[in-house]
C-alpha cells in the first residue's frame, strides 16, 4: 500500500465545520461531546495489533489525524504526527474530558474482546465514525484493504471528504425557521460527572422490522414513536406537569445531498406530542411521527436550519468575540437555543456492514451517543448482522424509562436481551 502524500492533499490545519464549531465551546466534564462505537470480537483484543492497524489506515484518513487547538476566535484542527494511544478501558464510556492545549478528537480503547472508538462531534458524526471503525477492523484482521469501495485504502482521499458540506449546500435565500418552545424534561436527580450509564437491548432485527412494517412505519419512525409513547405515559402516570414531548432525531444529510464528507453533516428533526392536550394512543403518535418526518425531510425545510446555523456562525457580533468569552456564554446559548427544546434524543445509525473475512470475527456492534447536560437520557441504535442494538445513555440513577421501553417491546412479542455497564 502506498500512502498518499498528505502534504499535497491537506493544509497543516483546517477549520471546524459549521456544526462542529459549537462542540468544543460546550465541552465540560459531563458534556464531553464524545460518542462511542464498540465492536465485540470473537477473540481477545490485541492492543499491539490495533496500533499497527491504526498506522496503516491513518494515511487514508489524514483529516482524522489531527489535534483540536484553541485559536483567537474559534477552535481549529491541526495535523499531527502523533498516534492516538490505544488505551485499556477502565472508566465509564464517553467521560474523558481533556483540558490539554492540544486535544485528540479520537480515543481508542480495548478491554477483553471489546474494541471501542470514541469520537468528538467537533470532528465527525456517526457516519464518519462508522467508516473509520470499519477501516480499523478490516486492517486489524488483515483483510482486503477495500472498505465500502469509496473509502478504499489504496485510494488517495479527495477534498470532498473533509469539506464543510453545510456551507457548500447553504442557500442564503432560505427563510429562518420558527423558534422552538420549551420541551418536557425528566425530573430525575443527576449523577456526578465521570459516570455515564448504558443499557443495551439486543433484539432480533427481523422481528422488530416485521412489527414496524405491520404498523405502517419505518424502523426509525416506529422506535421514535414507541419512545415518545413511553415518555407521555410517564407524564400521565406520575402526574407530572404536562409539556410537549420532543425527540431530537438526527437526519444524515448524505441521503439528500451528494456529499462524501466524513465530517458532520446532519440536522435534527423534532417530532412533537403535546401532553397538554390529552392522551395519544401509540398508533396516533406513530401517525404523527410519520407525517412530521415526511414533511420535514425536504431540502426546503432543511435549508431553514442551514440558514439559522450558518447565520449564527457568520454574524460579526459572534465571529469577533474572543474564544475565551465564547467559552463562557456558548453553553448558555446552546441550551436555550437547542437542548431546552428537546426532551431526549433518538439516533439510528442504520446498518454496520463489514466485508467477508472481517464480519465473521465481529459478533456485535454498539453505539452510545454523547452525554448531555440538557437531557438526562439519550438513545442510539445500530444494526449488525441479524441483530439490532438499542442503547440508552443515562446521567441518572433512575431506570424507569429503560424499563418501560424494553417492557413495551416485549409486550409486542419482540424478545430483548439486556446488557448494562452498572
């Protein structure tokens, strides 16, 4: 394999993308902005082999071999020759908040037969993380260097892979979206920083797809509706103050735009059920979610979100504010303009596919979404082989949400096996 000449394909530094710019400004010891992808292998992980595999693939992904550094007005990424250390996993996931001058945006951990990749959203989204982990696994097992063809390890990466697709497809004529109202939030006590609980339900993919199809929804629509139904029932059963239940559902924009970027390229859909107005059955919630998503997955509506986010980035009143001042005020804006408007998040990364030779050596793949100070619980799911893995990330000791959700699946006749880290 002949590595590409990185000096010819990248500058020594580059700006964060439109979405990525916000994440370093809100980082804290409880809101680390890290998400985790874990592959469970059929054998013990060999850290020395992981290191060699990483060395082989980094020339193909030079935009991932960087460190996050503070500038005068914004953070930026600078190329580095340092290799991300392969570390023993001896702490809670997604909790390692680094305060160093140059922060690595990627962490790699191992424990027994589990190999985990953590990525900050400042660098990339779930799609980019999946592509990188697939390449690492393929290299680790010494299989064919091709990975999903377009990310062939023998190919020189092009600029489109690290482009800021938000700015590329931004339409300045789009109107601004309406402001969102305050959503319902779970009234549970928060655990101390450094702890992040995960509860994973392992489910036969065929069974849950059959159930969703029978009800007339896609997998994402059906699971989102099921989650919303759980939260609305909890409001009623616990006599909590009614408020809109809003789920933040990330949409991968590569479905709608011809971008090959491995940086962030997603927006949030926000299906809503207002518990003020009375009880909704599951079928009614599912119908609402389907209609809402069908309407909102449209370039014209998506353009409104582009407009809001890019206007915020380009406004002179924000651009010229020194970084240390942004660090003070941005968490407040992030909560009041974003997370205050969500009850929780539900992210479906879709299918994780591996080529023959590697696939037989990987048993499971899990996704854990980043911890959030605005929402105590967030959910991510990913399918691999014949199974679906749904993981709740939680910043509270209370387990009522997870218990109700998986109990609802079992009532539908869907078997669920549970794994936890507590």
